[in-house]
C-alpha cells in the first residue's frame, strides 16, 4: 500500500495554536532576511559588553575586598576616647580630638568619630549597598585616662642605665649600707662569688644624703671579709665621681692630679678612693664585651617601653659603642627611636670632618647620630660645677672647667661647620655663660640651623637667661635634678645666685625651647616623675625647702608646657618634629595610652600613672589597646 504524501507543517501562533490562515513571518522563518542579519550582531555586541562590564565590576569588587582586608589586618585602626578620657595632640590648632585614625604606621586623620567614620567611599561602589563592600578598620575605645604623643627622654644614658640595674645602691643611706648591698650582690652571683679577680661595678651612691654628707673612702670596703680585697668601682648618683676599693687604688696609684678633675687625698697626700670628673680617666675599668653591652641595651629598651618612652636621646655615646647601636638598628632591634650624641674626648683629635652624621639609619630608620656631646664642667653635688664666683660653702673653689674656653671657641665652630649639632654639658653659671659666648661669636644662621643644646642648664646667671632664646640655644633640662638638689643648693650657691637655678619658666619667657629628660640612671626612668617635678617643684612626698607650694614656685611649668617639653620640643631638639612629637595627620603614629589623665588629676596622683600601651609607628610595642 502506497504511503500518503507528507503534510506541510503549519506555523504556530504566539499561543501555540495552529492557524490555517496564519502567514509565516519572513523575519522569523527566514533568518537570512536583511532585518534579522542586522539585529543579531547588535544583540551579540550588547551582550558581550554587558559581560565585560559585569566581569569588571566583579573584579573591582574582589580587589576592593582584598585591599580592605589587607588594609585592616592590623596595620590600620582607629583609636577613640569617650567618657572622661582625652586625646592630647600637642597641636595648638587642635589641642584635643576624639579619635585618631592610623594606617600603615602613620596618622591618617584626627577628629571626631563621625568625621573619621564618614570619610570618602569608593566611586563605582557607591552604587552598591555599602554593607556588601565596606569593611571599616577596627575601632579601639578608651573610656578613662588619656592618650598623649609618644614621650621622649631628651637626656639619658642607655648603656649606663642597663648597667646600673645590676647593682643599684641609690637607696643606701650610708657607706655601710652600700657594702651590705655589694655583699648581697656577690652572694647572688656565683661566678663573681667564686672569682675574686672579677671586677664589680655599681651605681647610685649619694653621699649628700648620708649623715654628715661626706664622701666615703676606699677603707669603707675593708670591713667585710667577702667584699674586702676585690676590685670594686661604684659610680656616684650624678655619674661624676668614682668610689674605688683598695685593690683598684693599688693597681692605678700613686697618681697625679688631673686638669679638669679632682683626686681626693688623705692626710698623707695619697689617693683615698674618690675620683671626680676628668680624674675618672685614671681608673681603667676593663671594658665589657658586646654581649654584656647588648644585655644592658635590652634592659633599657624594655623599661623604656613600659614607661611610655618612644624615643631616647643618648647623652654621650662612646665611639666603641656605635657599632652595637648600628647593629641593633640593622637587625630591627630598636623598638624605639634613638637620637645619640657622640662623646668628644677633649684629649683626643678633632674628628668632626672625618666622621659623617648618621640619619634615619636601620631597618626602620630609627637611629640618628648627628650631634656631639661636650663636657664643659662637673656637677653641683660633687662641687665640680664651674661658677663665676667661689662656692658659698667652700670659698676655696669655683668648681672645675673641664674644657678651656679657648678650646671651646676653636672646636665648636668646626663641628657646626661640619654639620654636627653641638650639645654641651653645662651646670654652673660660668660653664653656661662660656657656651653662650661661643654661640654668640658663631654665625647666627649656622647656629639656628644646627640647633645647639645646653644639657642641664642648671645654674644660669640672671643676665644670661634671655640669651638662650635670643641665640636659638635649646635648654635640655631634667626636672628631677631640681627636686634632688634643692635641699643643699642654696647653701652652696647663696641667696642671689640661687635665683637663676633651675629657672625653667624664666628660660621659656626668654624665648628658649625646653627639652625635658631624666638623665637616667642618675634619676629613674619614669617620665611622669619628671612631669610631676616640673609642675610642682616638690618631692614625691609633697615637700620642699619652701613648703608645700614648691621650691621657687614661680619657676614651675604648666602641664601644657611640661607635656610639650617631653614631646614636641624634644622632637625639635632631635630634628624630628616634622614626623613625631605631636598627633597630627601625616606624622608617625607614636603615642602612649595612660590609665589616668595627667593633665587634670591632682598632682600627687601623677606619680601613680601606669602605661596601658606604648605605640611606635602604629605598632603596639608594649601593652594593649583593648
């Protein structure tokens, strides 16, 4: 049977129904029609472009997320205060703020929480709900206490402080108590106990606090059989005198007198064990090896961070220790900034034109050695401060001038010309006056550029107080020296000369900058002890020779002035004010979080201040922001 012919399929309507009367649409059934051929490429192009745009948006979204994740993975955060807490910026235009935003070690912005929270959003992603892309940096809230810029100790001795911690006799109130502490030290160190040839060094003895106020002698070590016969060297509290044992005397004496120093002698003219200022050089103490010095260095760094220090100005770095400091910087072992002063030996040769300054050195650019330290005179405590007139309590002496004026007039201009900041130890009025004379004779522009400093500036002639500001000389002062010395200073200086002693306010009024420090280990490491002394001129117990109002209270600093001296002016004294010293957008994020507000609490409570966090380059080097 033959098959029937195949029926032609009918087109369907839009509803899928057959319609005999429907005519096929040429633009659909015949894709090769002109209209169809024009439409298809256009659709393809649109679809391709949409795919490209979509892919780009996705990639942008992923990139932003990755950047946000990386940016806020610890290197960026915001610190804010609420309640009774304050952030003090030490910026005159904006003295307090609610928040600081930190990013990659720098301060990105300061202001209120709302101001920082509403900062710019990414362009295209503004079209996307912010919850899908926005990841803000963590916010740390401080509800009590205060945040201040990183604190600088503008005058300290890093290695000497670490060394002093091993045998510190500052609390001893007699030679006998010192000997007891030495005995205990020997017993607690078997390697020293079992080897009598080992040298023993300690620090902090203060004869002015002992009954009678007399210096000890070598014979005081001979009353204890464990101590007697050993090589012992004790440094005085002011670091200007050595007290040595008989074996040390036997090794280095008989000895002649030394210009710029004092060898104390007994009735027979023999050295009795006390050597002052340049006479210290007669005692050749065996130098420590590098591992010992590194241990001292690390002790100081640890204590500095615990007390809120983010920078230390080392006031007398010996050439032999420069390689250690550079190695620590290279190995990224400087947790804080160090501004070191190279010690100058007046008996050596001039080296300012041969050595080069070291600026922003090390893995984190935290080491600077661009200044020289000169020692013009001695100390008031040991009678070595160089005065214009004799001591009131000892008319036979005017103190010790350790560098002759003609030498100062020769070498200081050379150092200035060769690019070095010149910082001189000057305590007596004569020592201060001579240094100011040298500065006045030098080029004014060069002096301003090099920012010379007087370290201590303790006793200044009334006529010289205004010269610091006029000449551009920085006064680097240590407030706790005043509260230590005030009990005997007037007896030694008299009622007229005392008016220019520790005259901080007068120096400020004369236009000088004050950089505040501790002189540790002469004093303790805590900057809050110095802050308290600066604003009260009282002992920690609240006493002074003039009563509870303070010793010459008209010379007290305000809290704002004291804080500036520990931060911004100390930064200026080390040429770092453009990136440290205050909390300002663009500066490095160096700051300290305190458990109380030192700008408002009763003065006696300042001494109880605890550091909650010490932050350097945005990194929490001590404590926590939580």
